[in-house]
C-alpha cells in the first residue's frame, strides 16, 4: 500500500508522509513506522521530514510504478511543559538520557526514558517549516520485490550533512531479526540502532509468515532498529545513511513468506 497523503495515521508519525506499507491477510502492518523508502535530510544538525507530497502511478506489465515526490517541510521540536527548551540543565539531562538509551538499547531503558520525559513535562511534535528541498522516489512494486530509486540531484548541498532512507514497519508484528552472518535476535534483544555489516538483513514475524529483507549497498551504512512500548512506540526497520554527495540511490526490498503472494 502506498498513499499520496499521510495515511496510515498512527501516533507520533500521523502527520508524516509514508512509503510502502505492507499488508498481510488484509491487515496493514506498518504500525507507527514510516513504511519503505522514505527520505529524511539532515541540514546543519536538524533532521527534516516530509508532511506533503505529490504522486503518480502507472502499470508496466505485472508491476505497478509509483513516483512520489516528498517535500521535506517538518522538523521534530521538543518543548518543556508547553514552552520551547531554554533550560540548559533540562536539555542536558534529556540529551544524556537519550545517549544512555542508545548505548544500552533495551526495554527497561525505553520505559525509563518515557517515564522521565513525562515527569519532566517534555513533549515532542512535528512542526511545519520552510521546505529545504524535495526528493522524488520511484517505487517499482512487484509480486515479491520492491525496487526503490531515490533522486537527490536537486538538493541544496550547502549545509547538507546526511541523507537517510527509512524502511520501517510495525515492531508489534516484526519481532525477529536475522542476517546472512547467522545472527538471530528477538524483540528487545534487537535494540534501538546498530550498524549492520552482514550482506543482507531481514525482519519477520516470530513464525516467519511474512517478512522483508534488504541488502547492504556500496557507499551507504545500513542500520537495524526496533522500539516497542504499548501505546507509545511501534516501529522496526532497516534504514540507510547515505553520503550528502550522492545524487541518486537504488536498492531492493524482498518481501518474504505469505507477504510475497
């Protein structure tokens, strides 16, 4: 499933444009994940997301071709009890807490992070800003494979530090990680973010009914990540970090199990 608007609307990402969401036995499986093939740009330390887009679709044999142009026009803003963060001590505490969570990356630290942020009155929201650019992405949707091609050629290079392509679905469904090095992890053992050095990596349901696989691509860093906390976090994914000098990027996603039927 790929929409021209911000569907599906889920929790923290309800206002963001999405990529391809998996559907299995009539159940949509993206959770609060962004879907497959969603760009994020980092300019001067600030990450820009997309809340608007245009899209066209066509057919080519047995494949559907979807061309979606993402407008990078929102940023994540943190506020303390309704006010913008000006208390340096509170800012440093929140930053330290996030660093500890990234280091330890387990369910206990995720709960602690949520509890402390709530106690401090810290809230996060996506705020509309002046767009920093557009990223056209073409998806070729086949029976058991999605081919993604992103075009970065029109981006302003001054201040551009990183390009990310997100590939996320619901962690409540995709609880098992497996890669070509033989690593197998379940649930909280997967952690929030870690580099993947294996040739390929995959996420699947615990019974392997449906899953998705991505490959390491030259000149990019692939990372695995997963967060699940009921009514708060529900995403898992394999994301790419790409050099700001790149003008295009292509990769494949294999849909495994019943999801490829």
